[in-house]
C-alpha cells in the first residue's frame, strides 16, 4: 500500500509540471493571438486613415488628417504597405491595390527623387509584391516569376535611377530627376548607405529580367566604396562620388552607414556571394576593434579610431538582428539588452542617446515610429526563443498605442521626454514597424516557412521551387525570395548557352578550334578583335570568361535555418 501511495505521489509530481506547461503554452499561444489581432487593428487604423485622408499623396499627416508628397509622388505608403497586407492575410486588398498601382503610378514625372529611398521603398516594394503575387491569389502571366506587370514597374522605376550611377567612380549621386536625369548642379556628396544599398534590389532585377546592368552598377558602387576604407579598415559617413574623398569622417554603424553593412551580409546570403561576405567580415573586425565599448557601438574618427561621438543612434538597433544572421547570438543579445533599456526608459528609442549621460541628445529626442529594435527582436526570437524578446514586442505595442495613436493614424513622437507629437506618419511604419511586430508574434507565418510548403514556378523553369522559405528582407522590410533569382537566372543562362551553341554552329567550318577567326584580308593587316576561347561567350564582353560561381546554389537554395540564423555556407556543404 505504501509503495502504491508513493508511486501515485511520484506520478502526480511528474505529471503536474507537464499539465502546467501545457496550460502555460496554451496561455502563450492565446496571448500571441491576441497581440496579432491588436497589431492588425493598429495596421488598419493607420492604413485606412491614409486611404481616407492622404491617398494619392506619399504620406499621411495624422494630426491634420491630410497628405503630403515626400519622396517623389508615388503614393508611397500604398507601395510600402502592399506586401504587409498579404502578410496579414488580406488577399483581397492586396489584389485590389496591386491593380490600382498599375493603373495610377507614373514614373515619367518631373520630380527630384532620392535614389536611395526610391530604391528601397518603391523598387523593393514592387519586387516583393511581384514575387508574392501568386501567393496573394493574383493571376500570374506565363513566365512568372521572370515576368509580370509589377516586375515591369519595378524595372521602370530602377531605370530612372541608373543615370545617378554615371560617375567616374560608379558611386551614385543622391538625387535624380525622374524625367531629366541628374541635375548639373547636383551635389556629389552622398552618404555611405546611399552608395552601398542597392545590391539586393538591383541583383534581383537583373536575375529576374536577364538585364545585367542593374547588378553591374550596384557591384561597381560596392567595390568603389570598398577601396576607400581607411588604413584601419573603416569607412566614413559622407563621400564625394566624383573624387572618392571622404567629406564626413565619422565611422559607426548608425545613420548614413547602417544599410551598407546590412546589404553586404544579406547580399552574401541571397546571392551566395563570398566576396560580399568577406567584405563584411573585414569591416566587422575593425568595428569590434575601434567602435565597440561594453556592448555599445560608438562613433569614431575613421582614420585614427578616436571617439568622436559617444552616442547610440536609434538606427543602430538593427545591428543585433544582423549579428543573428551570422550566428553571433551572444553578442547580439547583449547589445540588444542595452538598446532595450533605452526603450524602457522613454517608451521608444530617441534618435540620439548619450551613453555617458544616459539621456537624450539635444534636438534629437524624437521617435518617428522606427522599426529597428523590433526588427532585431523578431530575428533574435526566431533564433533563440528568448521570452525577453516578446516582452519588447508587448512594450512596443503598448507604447505606440498609448503615445502615438491619434484620430487619423499614428503620429511620430517629436520629443520622447514629454511625448509631444509631430504631424507625420512615415510609410515605413506600415512597411516595417507593424510588419516586424506582427511577425514577432506569428511563428507560423508563411515567411517563417521551414521548407514544408512551396509552390512551383510557371515560367521558363516549370520545375522551380518557390516560396519555400529563406526570404531576405531588404532594408525597408520587403521580403525577397532567393529561389526566384535562381529560377530565372538559370533560365537566362540556359538561353545564353543555347545562343552560343547556335552561333558556333553557324560559324564558317574553316575556323580553327576555339572559335579563333583567321585573317580576312584587312588592308591594315590588323587583328584587333579578341578571340573567343572555349569558356567565352558573345553574351559577355570580348575577352571576358565566364566564371563558375564561388558558392553552389542548390535547387531549393535556402532552408529555415538559413532564414532564421542566416548561416552562409562557403564550402561544398
């Protein structure tokens, strides 16, 4: 009897924790579902306010309930919010807005537009919507994902930016007129991020459309910027794109530089590109050596490494998320906790925060509803499951609702000390902030796909696997599917190879092996034309040989682990 009683007690002791764990998990799932609904409500309050009061202007002015053009008169908020609609599960509105944009957006306008902002918001937003259009229930045309109306819109917008890259260095001007090109009086000085934040969108365009010009100019800009780093391996904040001379020599990971480093890492993952990864790893060594202090990152003089600004900028909060993509989770979590303490102090991240004083910096006290800390929380939660990261999400929802919600949307915070508001709701609130919040609380979202679900392409490669996970977010949180690039670039390569074969068969039979032509009786006796070797192609520049990719790209290139931890495989494994 005693033995039986003891056995029963032990059984209860062992079973109770299981029951409590099940109840706790159920509570967590229920709570996450409740937060998803709250975040959806936030999105539609802002989105409907824009449609009712600001469309077709770029942005909503929430305090006066009207609109304004800010970055080029593209109905920017609608483009930026398009893929968020699908991520929230609203297929009907996604389809309606995609069709509306095709009918209303015109890039042949006499407007001076930011090259950087147009790329990340307009080109990135249209590319993402194009790649998600089949999932969104739209009827896709034959050849998708290598063709489609939204892809053509993205290409048209990107072509309007190409004149900015026509500089001696290949680094682009910061502004271009969409109708006239670069103004002759345009300043040649632009920020580092404005030079190095194109490879994701432009490589996607090149590999989907088969036109190499976009990827070529983006890579040339990256390589030119790489050559300008200082002797201690750092880059400054603003550079002259004509002379390659640094105008602002503060080095850090925040405003003016941030997305340059982001695109080296994400470009390496998306394109399986060892060159981009090696660039970032070299920078990372210098960043750790000269700018990192107690898990904060300061600003230093790029040549000497001496501290120039001991401040934390809110834009730097993307860094822990980037570290997680490379598997550096311990450092990422420590830095994240530093940034989170600032959020809890003010209910948001001020634009500048003095680390020695532990307070805001004069005239930099605002919080324009930025997403970067939430973005890092999303990445880190996917990688670690640490509940602290969900707490940041809860705090963000409460702060944004309590402090910034107004009758017409959500307003930027002009001053976090007294929570005074500003009359602006930037488009990235719907593109990034709400999206990352929702994804933080939605572990089963299709963007977190582990490869268990996929669809096939109906284009040149009908056997292409698409939508299987591993989405790469551009710096405006527009997800890009790397598998689509592989699908379309493979089709383009096969067409080029077929062209080479047909042309080689049509050559005169008297030509020597390797395609080298004989003398043709040129009166000058010159043979300046380069010969084509066995590994050359007329699709390339004369004398250029095709190079085998450094990193292999499998049929289903990216797994969930890559999407979450961002492991970049640089060997045959």
